[in-house]
C-alpha cells in the first residue's frame, strides 16, 4: 500500500522529494506553525491526499524546522506548494487556494483513468488475454476522446483477434497530424493481415456462397469455418442471418454455434455485447 503523505526531514528529503517523483507526482507543502493560511490549506491537501489514495505523495515541509530545504527550493513566502515530477518542480502556487484550484492543479499532472487502462491492457496482452485488453482499450478510446496512441493499441488488438474490419475503421479516424510511427506500424500490420490468405476450405466456401448467396447450408458451413479460424464477426453475421429466417434452424444447431461464439468472446467483449443484443431482439 502506497503512502499518501509524509513529513520531510533532511534524512528523507532526497528519497521522498526527488526519487519518489520518478514514480508519481509529489506535492510539496511548505508551511509553518505561525502561518494562518498554512493551517487553512493543509486540511485541504490532506483530504485530497486521502481521496486520491496514493496517486500523488503529499510531502509536508515545516519551513522553520527545515530551513535549508526551503532555501534550496527558493521558498520566500508561506504557504508555498510545488509539484515535483521526474526530479524537478514543474508547477505550484503561493498562498492558500480553494479546493477546486488545488484539484485543477492535480488533474493537470496526474495520470488520467484511460492511461491506467492503457497500461493494464498492455499487461493483459502480454499475458495472452487479448479479449480482456480489448474491453479496456475500447473504453479508454471512448473516454479519452479517441486519443491516437490508444486508437493504435485498440486497432492492433483487433488485428490480433482477426477483426480487421474494426481495426480499419479505428485507424481511419486517426487524424493526419497524429499518424506517427506507431500508426504506420499498426497500419502495416493491418495490411499484412488483410492480405493473408485464408484457409483453403474457407476460401472455397466463400466462393461457393458468392455463387449461391441463398444457400443456407453453405452459409452455415462457412460460419462454422469462420468461427474455427477466429473470424468471429464474420461468423456471427452469417449465423445471425440464418437465425433471422428461423430461430430453430438446423434443430437449434445454428443458435448453439452462435451462443458458443459469444461464449468464446466473453460477456464483456463489445462484439459479444452487440450480437447478444441482436439475439435478444429476435427472441423478445
């Protein structure tokens, strides 16, 4: 469990003010017993430290007792609050401020929720849980207002899951100004995936269905092949078309394959949610 606040002395100043700032932002509060504004500000800072639960460290420096530290930071008035990040002061204020202003200062420098989701998704992908990563990235993409680096991570995950159409749609929305090396790398991955030759049996069934678009048996067999080769959206689209004509098609086998694909995706997968709703619309 991370520490929320700490009293600074010469013994721990380097570790808590400098070293710790490479792990998370450190908010340094320079105060003194005789300072009235300091006493009104400190409860606000301590409340926020508890609320943010370790996202930043509140480092309290008694300027009378630790005059050398205050002098090193050029403190001339109390209270003085500084934000230290990566070993150097990057922001701050002098004098007591209302809670809203302190929050605004913190929000400028603390990681956003979607940054944590991006990190967690990367960890899940390393563990092989691409479906779990997809859920996090889809939410992060939406809440970050479609940030480019998150878009690239989302598109890459779609590609790994053989969902190239969705990856292509995501990349198409990335602004030209944001199309850096990461974008080009994912775009190249997409092109390779799109050009990859499908299994012969899939290709043969696709050609047969193209020649006989109303052949329900071919449509079902192709859907099964799609599901086995992890073309989940293509499989669900075909199966849904069959269910629209007959909910009990092939004595319930079509519906079973449909629900099996949903189960493989997992309940939280956006694709599963989309087609589960479509199934409900047919049932009810």
